[in-house]
């Protein structure tokens, strides 16, 4: 069991909202002490001068493709990518083949995560059997096996009575329902309905397709008193729905993804299918609204929606390409540049959106750098400038438009219990 | 005058000068087509492949003729006869064709951006013969050629495009091309077939044909497809004809200098009554004749020089 | 024809080799020779001129006027653009702009005098011949040039030559004509 002293850095406390210089002494996978100039007797010294230490990130929405598409990603490869990106906890979505709708499959995923030993894996189970949107899945069994939330992500539960039942039943097991809000009649659309889709002749999907679905879910959540979480918010109209619901006291939370903070639909001019994602990239007005919503807390969390796709699924015409962007290794940097460097959020606030807030929504123990807590934290170099190249990708897939982009700020090491892993490009 | 482009993917990437260069060259190729031997050796030894994933007789034939008149060899792959139907990816299909030393690929596809996709991955030059509802640049060029032949300059001319604008690549390319040549463009159709933000392309919008028909110099009718009825975009073809069709009554009321064009094929008695076929002010047959010359100009300008020309 | 005028040796630079009156005299001699040789065709109104663009065209027009001065009818003149028939299209970087061919008469059975300003490698003439034969079948084609500067790469010889110039292969020979350049002269540029 390693005893390590992380010395000379500045520790970020997202819950308290503070950043202060401190050393962190870790032993046996737990934080022993946090303070100034700690005694390092018997400890391996890890030089953290010029670095920041923050609680490990929690990705409440990602796709690890196992079982079924192990060519695109596995739990192991996904956790490697996650760890490099600063994530100590990941929540893989159940839209695999077969879909994760039984306790056996939840257990399978938990075990795969333990075998890989890189991240704490908290599966999300299906709301309905086979994600068909008709019959309830075994929410109780899945909860017992370790799932932390339920979702039919990839699809919206179109039948309102079924969604109501899901919300009611999930309440028993204190499971938040993560909803992928998309009216199915607009599924043929490939681009946000706007000037760009008109210019490019691409089948449009209006922002209303997301907002209307969110509105229905919010009202049902209000009816049942259950906890609803709106996935990947992409537009101002949905922000509005969530804001009003919160004002009314509905137990709703929301997340967005780095690509909705950084890109707008101008990016698809040129038909590069790396920008094809669902929900689609929206207008600049929507992008600003989503950023502002993170600032004022209407959107609670940042999740990656890491969506690996094989080359043959992506390297094709825009409308035929599978939608999705991998994001575990770039999430921190993109968010840091767009939110912290542009003064939208302070560093503790930004880290909380990645760490304590998602943990809270999922009922996970709050990651903290404090005595007697699990040593799950990251070492950050905020001055780093780097590029994410295909060779850097630890995911089995490479589908991201951020290849070659200059990124600011970097996770240089992630500590999980007593394992310390450095991410390429410099030591901790 | 110059044309420094490697591909023709759309009117979007063309300046006014580029367009005028193509039209100017098309004029010289019209003369070639009128010769006793309407063939020139300019593209001798080049191989041009027609890759048509959507059916088309007239466009494919027009390109075929254009290539042949330039002494290039033209080979056609159509959806019905190729492995495309077996699910071979677009990239694999194109790579296979390139391996056969094609110098240029003319592609028609149902997906916007398919020609752009190929242009980034192949050594051959790529001509967009229609990519879904996005663009059909050679149609716009031959329409502009036809109208300029009639009017001279298009500056200030009022051109009305009528029909299913939302799904029409001809509409998008024509709006861009005509406005770039200085014309004033308006579009007319039911709101269900007009995309939002279409004014941002540089045109004005009308929902009733009779409101605007009396004030234009050119009526550019578009084809309406029966599928639009099943997608709840149109109540019936009869209703469409009543409100948006160039009926014989409307035709009779057109001023003596107003001309009519249509990219073809025409749905007679839907968007136009058959009287238009005999209408002296219809330029539809001129469009067809000019198509080969314009496509010769395009192929010549793209293929004429060394392979590594920039753009 | 006058024998060759030696090219200036030595210093690089551009110099005037034949001035305006020199060109006028050369054209007059050409016209006389063409008229004499094609006496019958002229009388039968079956003589035509075709100038190679660009500067062959004004030369053809001048020659046609001179030749038909004592005839009852004007001799027709056409213009030919050989761009589409060049044998080097695949070697140049940028596609050359085509200016268009304009032959407004039937050439079948005619005696056609093809006119160009300079004959050099002979490739332009070869291209022009190929193109003309796509238009029809003249009874005869004769080549008339203002200047022959040598260095033929094909077996092509003019029937009527205004002046022969001794040049180096790398020299540039430029013809300026009133109709196209606002001045007249044959210039040689030594590099």
C-alpha cells in the first residue's frame, strides 16, 4: 500500500468554493491529512508545485459499448480514457447490445469495471425492457446490483403513460430517471433547424423537438414527485423549460456536454461528420444560453456523452454518419477554456459541475480531498497547452472534431485509491 | 477571367467572376456543338465517371455527351447496376473507381455533402450533379446561361422560383447563382415547403403565387413530388395546381416579355399545364440544349490543366 | 522573299527588329504573292482567309483587304481559337481560357489561307489544321505568316513568309499590332 505526499500544490474544494495551497498525504487509498507543509516521513513525494489538486470527476453520462460493440469501446478501454481525462467515476449508459435491463447485466458491468481496476463504474440501467418503451425493467433488481440511475438514453419514452409509470416506480428505489428528450417524429433530422440547415439542405430538427419532450417529462415528474434529470441540454428552449420547472419546485436536474458549450451549428458547414451529434449542435444563441444556464445553475452538471463510433460508421456522408463524439479525454480542457478562462465560472464552480454535482444527483459519496475520504482526486496543470492527437486517444475510437485543436489546461495525473496514473505529457 | 477550383461542389464556393468565366466558356462550347464535327480533343485520354446513386436520364446523358464531345471517355455507374445496392459504402465505391484511374467523378447522391466527402478523399476532381436537397450547380449555371442569352445581363432582373423550395437543390443553387449575378430573387410556395430562414439566402418570400406573378421577368417553376403529400406537406396535387401551378389561365395573363424555365422533368398538369410546352416565351428547350455546352465548360475548366492545380 | 535579317547578338534586352513600315511592306509582299498564287480561286470567289487568334486575325483581315483590292467582292475572313486542340493542355498548371472560333462560312471545297503572326515550333499550326479539318474539307490549305523564327518541331512549312528571323531558342519574339496593342512592331527579347 503506497504512502504518498502530494506536496506544493493548490487544493480546490468545489463544495466550499475555495482554492488554497495545501499538501495532501495519502495512505492505504485514503486521504490522511490535508494541510500546509506536512511531514513526509516514509512517503513517496509527488511534486505538485504549479499544479492544482481537485476531487476526481464523475461522468454521469457516457457510452462504453460493452456488451455488443467491443470494436468501438470496452469498459476497460473506456476507463483508460476516463482516467486520463480525470474521471474517477463513470456511469455507462445501457443502450448496448443487449441493453442493460436486468440485474445480471448490471453485475456484469460492475465486474468488468472491477477487473479493469481503473475507475469506479456505476452502471445506468434501462427504464424499460429492451429500451422498447413499453414494459418496466427490473428497477429494484438493477438497483441492488449497483445501478445508480435509469435511462432509455438514445430514445425518448414516447408513451406518456409508460414514462409516468417509470417515474413512479423509480421513486421506490430512489433512482433518478435520466431522460433523453427528443420527439421521435423528428428523428429523421440531422441538423439543427436554422440558417445553416437551410443553406446546406440538411433535414432539420427544431429545438422544439427537444424542449417539447423535456416539457412533457417535467410535468410528469411534477405529477409523480419523482426525480427527473434532463440529459444533454443543447438549446435555449430546453433551458427555459428546466428553469421554470425548478422555479415551481419540481425535482429536476439537467446536464450539458462540452461540445454544446464550445461549438455551434456553423461547424457543420463543410459536412464534416465529426460534428454530427444528437442532439445536434445548435445556433450561437442556443450555445450562449446553455453556457449562461451552467453559470446560474439551471443546468447542474457537465457530462461527456462520450459516444465512440467505428471508422466505417463515421467516415461517410454527413446524414448517414452515426451521431456522437468521444469526450472523456477532452472534457476538462474544453470546459476549462470556455468557462474558467472566459470568467463564466470560477475554478471551484467549474470542478463542482464535473464532480460534486453529478455525484450528488446520483447519490454517490461526494468526492472530496479531505481526511478519511477515498483518495479519488486529480492533479491539474492549468497552464498546459496541448493537442489531442489520434495517438493520444486511449478510447478504441477516434471520432472527435477536437483532434488537433489547441487545448488549454490538462489533467496530468489521476489518483484512485492507491493507484496513481499519470496522463501523457508530463509527470505529476 | 480565371477559374481556380479543383472541384465544382456548389455555387456556394464560386465568385461572380468564376460564374461568368464558366458562362463565357460555355458560349465557345455552344459554337463547337454547332460544328459539323462537334468534337474537340481537349480532354483526350481523360476518364470521367458518372456515379449516379439517384436515377437520372437527362443529367447523366448531358454529362456523358459533354465528356464525349471533349474526347474524354465517360463511364457510367448507376445505382441499379452496381454493387452500391449491395451496401458497399460510398467511400469504398469511390476508391474502387479511382483505382481504375478516373480523372474526374460526377456524382449524384441523395445525401447533402456526399460530393464534399469524396473531394476530401480522392485524387480525382469531383463535380456535384446533385446532392440531396443541397445543390445542383450545373443546373444553376445552365439556367443562368439560358437567361443571360435571352436578357443579356441579369442585373436587376426579377426572378421568381416556385415550388418545393425546401427539398429542391435547384432552388438553392439558383438562388445563390442568380443573386450573385445581380438579379432579385423571390421564392413562392406553401409554408410547408419553404424552409425557415430561406430569406437569409438572399431572396424574398411569398405564399401566394398570384400576389407576385405579375411583377417578375422570369418564372422558374420547380417539380413537385407526389411523396410530399404523404408527408403531410401538401393536401393534394389538385390544390397545389390551383394555388401554385402555372395554369393556362395564369400563362395567358403573363406579360409579353416574361419567360418560363423549368429544370425538368415536368409534372404536367401539376406545376405547369401542358400549354407551357407550346408557349413561345418558354425557354425550357433552350435549357436542355445549353446543358451540354455548360457541362463541357465545367469539365474543361476542371480537367484541362495539370492534375495538381490548386483549389 | 527577303533573306533573313541577322538577330542582334550579345546583350540581353528587348529590341525592335521590324518597325511599322517594315510590317506594312511585308504584308504588301505577302498579299502580292498570295494573289498571284491563287489567281484562279480569287476569280472563282473560292478564296478564304482564317486567322489564328489572337494576332493572326487582324493580319488575316489586312491581307484579305489587300488581296481583294482589285477584285469585285471582299474575301471572307474567319477566326480560329486553337486552345482546345493544343497538344500541351495536360502540362500547364491553369486551364487556358478559350476565346472561341468564329468561321461564318462554309470551308468545304475552298482554298483557305491560314494566317498567323509567327511560326515557331509548328505546333500551333498543327492544332489549327486539325481543328479546320473538323469544320469541313477545304480544297487546299496554305499557311501565311508574318515572321518565321525557325526551330520547327514538326514537318510544317509556311507557303508565304513575310520575314525570316534568326533567333536563339530562348529568345522571345513579340508582334504588336495596332488592332490589339496600340502600336506596331516586331520585338525580340534576348534573355
